[in-house]
C-alpha cells in the first residue's frame, strides 16, 4: 500500500510545498465563503498556496490553477451524552490535527466535545488518503502535512496584540528634550503651521510645533511639513493629534523612520497641556468600557431593547456579524451598506463573475471579499432557524435558546484595515470614521467600473463673504455625509437641565452622590437650523483686500444624493482634552424634506471676490535652490537594487514627491511601458510658468514639479479627469483641499477629450449639479459633465436605517444598528438579529435616508 500511495503522489510532488516562515495557512475560513472546518462540507486547504476553500469553491480553484492536492479538514461537534465525564475542556479524538485552530462558534466546553478529522484529497477524482499516515506517505508529503496541521491560523499573525508588540520603544523616549517655550495645545482647531491642512496633523514632542504628514492610501494626508520640520531641527518624535487616547497614542520617530512606543507619552503630552484620561478596561463580551465613567444603564438598555422578548429572525438579509473584539463599528456599517440595492447589485449580483475572475490570491482582492461578505449577509446560508427536533429537545430540557451564530469576517477586516493604525487594532473606533474610510476604499477599487458609493455622493455649495467688502465667493465641494450640530441651548427641557447642573455642582461641593443624569432633548429642526447658520472662517484671506479679514461661510446642497447619511455631532473634546459624548436625544423624523436647503448660486446684486489665491511664500533657501530638485537617494538605490534603471528610479522618487520607495515602486509599475522610461530626468524650465500666470497670483513663483501620483489618484477617483486634476494640484502647491476648490472655480478649462473616461455608465450619472436647478428629475441635460458623478434629485427622504452608540466615548462602548426591512424594524446586535419592538430613533448616532420618488 505504501508503494501504491507513493506512486500515486509522484506526479503531484512538485506542487506540494512545506509552509515557510511568512506563509499564511488559511485553515479556518474559505477565501470565497464563510465555510470552515465546522461546516457540513469541511474546508479544503491547497497544499501549494495554503488557501482554504469550502466544498462549493474548491473545484473552481482546481480548474483555475491545476493544483490537485488538498488537505480536507473537518471538525465534528456534538453534544456530550448526559452524565458523560470529561471535564470542562472539550475532548479531541485527534489532538494534534487542529492545533491552534479556534472555534468559529460559541460552545460551552462542559456541554460539547469535538472530533477532528484530516485527509488528503486528490482532484479531480477525489481520491482520499486519511491522515496521519506516516508509514505510507513519502517523507516530503508527511512533513508538509504536519507543517500545515501545526501552522497557526492565518489570523493569529494579524491579531492586534501581535501588531502592537512589533512596535519597539524609541531610543529617544527616555531622554527626550522638551523646550520650555510656553506652548499649550488646545483640544480642537488645529492646523498645520505651514499650510491650511487640518487633518493628519502631528505634534512634535520637543517644541510643540504642529505640522501635517504625508498622503497615505487611506485618504489621510498633508504636504509633508512634519518631516520638513524634523530635517530643520532634528527633533525626533511626533505624535498624531487625533490618536491620543487613554491607551496611548500613535508616535513616529523621524530619526528611526518607523512607528515607535513612548512609555513616557503621558508626561510628554502634559508638557503641552494635554492630559490623558485614566486607562480603560475591556469587558468579557468584547466591548470597551471606562473604569470610572458613570454607567449609562438606561442608554444601553434602551438602545439594545433589553428586557423585551425580541423575536429572532432568520433567512436572507437577517444574518448577524460576530464581534471579533470591538469590531461592532465595522459590522453595523456593513449591515447598512448591504441593505442598499446598489451595493447588493455591484457585489452580490456579480458574484459569479467576480469569483471567476478573482486573482490567484482572492484573500487580498477587495471585490472578492466584498462579494463574499455580501453573499454571507444576504444569502441566508448562515442564518437558518433550528430544526423542529432541536427545538423539542431544548424545550424538554427547559433550556431553549435562539441559536444565532452569524458570520466571522476576519478575512474582510484584515483586508479593509490593512495598514491603518486604528482599524487594524482591537480598540473600539468611530463608526462614522470607518464609514468614510470604507467609502474611500470603494472609490479606489471602482475605477473604470460601476461605483456603488455614487449613491452617497453630493455637492455642497459654500458661500464665503468678506465682512469688510461684502463681496462673495461661491465654491463647491464633494461630500458623502452631512454632519449636524447638536445645539444644547435649543433643548426643550432646558430648565430641567439647569436644575440638574445645579444639583450636580452642589453634590460635588458637599461630597454627596450625584443626582440622576438628565438627557437633553433637542428638536431635529434646531440641528438643521444650526447647520445652515453662518459660521466664521478662521484665518480668512480676502482677495478683494489682498489681506486677512473677517469672513463668514454658509453651506447649502448643490445636489441631493440618492441616499443621505446624517451624522449627529454627539462627540466633543472638553477643555481638559477629555473626549466625551453629549447625552442627548433628538426627535429624528421618519420623513425629511430638505428642498428649502437647495443652493441658489450667485444672486442678483452680489459681487464676486477676485479669483486670486494667497501668495505662496517660500523660504529663501528654497528660492535659491529651486532649480535643484530634492531626491531621496536612499529610496533611489533601494529601487535600483530591484533591477530597475537608475534614471527611472530617480524619476519615480521625484514624481512621487519623495514619499518613499513603496510609492515610487507603484509609479514605476505604472510607467515602465513608456518609451522614455529609462531616460534621464528632465525638469521644466522655471521660465515656463505652466498653465498661465493667473494661476500664480501676487507674482508668486509657480511650482513646476509634477504632483504626487497618490494625490492625482484621489482626485480622479472622485470623477475628475486626470489632466484637470494635475493642473489643479500644480496651481495650489499640491494642496488637495485647495485643489478641489480650484477645480470647481475653473470648470471652463476642462479638456473635452477627457470626458471619454467617464462613459462607462449611463451619461446622466456623471452630471455636475446645477445649483439653480430645482427639477425633480435625477439629472439635467444642460449640466456640466466635467464634475464629479452625482445622482441629483429631489430632497425628500425616508429613514431606513440608523446606527446607535452606547458608552461615554467613541473609544469605548458598543454599536448596534436598526434597519427597516419588509416594513418592519430589525435590530442587528452583533450576531443577534431580532425584530425590533421599540426602535430608539431618538438616540441614534448615524442616520441613513433613501430618496422618495417624485410621484
């Protein structure tokens, strides 16, 4: 028999590999479905790629790759017989087989036991060889099988704890010098000290200077001024401002060129007036809670509808998402998105095509993992009611439980959070920030194809008025969510709030127990009114005065999206840097009419501000050496060592703005087919100003360097043509926020031939919103097609979903969502899905509306 097996495996020996260090062995989840060894058909692990496949998908992988040898893993879980001995830990028949493989379902170890089974399967004849079979298998096959069986789960390597352990303590942390310069950092209102960027801001821990970072894949960005500051001062450590939590903060060492740990971060931050909160603890169910925060018992009970006998629902669209450890922010957002037909159609409707054309490693393909998640949520395959026999048995034992296991999207979370310091951790996150991050991923992965996030995109018209000259400027920007303020002063129970505050202060002074908290009740109309009120523009530069002046800004809808996302701004920073949540309830309506907020554009009698931009002041040394480009020679050499031509490497580093070898590598891949790929870098003459002298007001010297490809990609992903995006970035010193404003104020310069890039879907879907249009039709034929794709229409909406947060901060607590399906509200609380009895619409955090038809 040994000879027979050896001869049988000889043709396949070249394809059988032993897992090496760094290889991920996917033996707990199928790449195309949520099948696992616990599923009825078990899981097949390819002995060459170590990818896992359910019974339904293994044939596809065999046909696509020709790989014939798979290890079939099956875990049999059964209830222990009454009175059976065996202790609290489940017994295994084959203890070595599934070493380090976690259970995908929650089982009480005292009530269940499991048996593991493994065998080699050879396709296409499905010839099976039971394992272990050391005597009869060739040595190489035995070693490979043993390595696969003992390899840790692919997700063990991606656990947040291990990610954090890889970060080392900075050698500068203990002896960091901090200047006694009196700098104090306020809890809000930050901006880069060299440009207007207000995101991706880094606080230098030596002198308290605040500068912007570089552009990253997730859409956070800046102009690299934090790095420039280090080069000028050699102050090594900086902390990212919006990551400061009681658990720590993201610290980067410019000298060590990597993220680092700072054990003294609390002291270093307090030097600049930033007090970190007390540490947090995690509860057993995976939700973060504060140690000393007053428990919001009523909020948790009301939002989760505790105490009510909620009826579990099963079937298509009623599948829960298991909490992977503070991942409820992700689960709730994905439940809502996959209740929208456009996302269903894009990924689940095209499931077979996406799977058939998936790359060789589908675990890293966005479309594949989206189709997999959508199918898992909508198919009903993982949401089946218990059998009648099981119900009868449970009733007889008087321990009836509504078993809902849900799906565990580990592979999906690993992909969409890859490289993101917050979402890749196991800390609780802001669901709204994840929504923005995820929409950015959808945009990036929808180039040249249908983009389901188009349903959220709309244009905001911003009217800025110079208070001194009364002249105005109208601009438009793209947005995906409307953020509504929550004006406490508009609360209908203001007297009750004042009385509570007086009692609280009295109790605090006399060291008595605090009174029962009072929740502010704010009308939704007050939130809308606060949104439409004029607001002061900080550091407003008046082009009419050519100087800084007072300015006010008002915002209106230049277009209305098909699906409107409304976030209530419940979270704020206190003067002591404590992030806290406002305890309030808002009477959010089921139906919403926003037509009165439609933008009107320039009105009769209004005079526009001159189309000038503030002068760009360059340091003297920059002016003197403007003809000599700065190129990171270390990155050039790193790329050259890969075998690319030296001049091509220099161009790649230069044209990606010295953003590192990875960005330059992507540039090389995108341009290596060009005829001048390996020719020397040729810089445009400084005497040639580029677009026009009007693009550089006040006589400022135009910058001729090509914008970073990452910035260009962000603009083109919004629907703007590449030529116009490059021109806008050049005219604004590669400042993305200003480039967007430039695009909207210079539509007449659009190249007509670039419009062909947007002809892949219906022409009307790409129309630019006409600010003066009040038509109920989706699009108007006279609109400028050069703008971003928007699906304009009437501003009348109906509420269909909302996400609620429980807890005192976005860094703690728990999220659930309610979705209206088939005329009834359903609550999705992690893996539990039930019919809602009293949907707490007044306590929501993010609301989702769909447009009503014009009939």
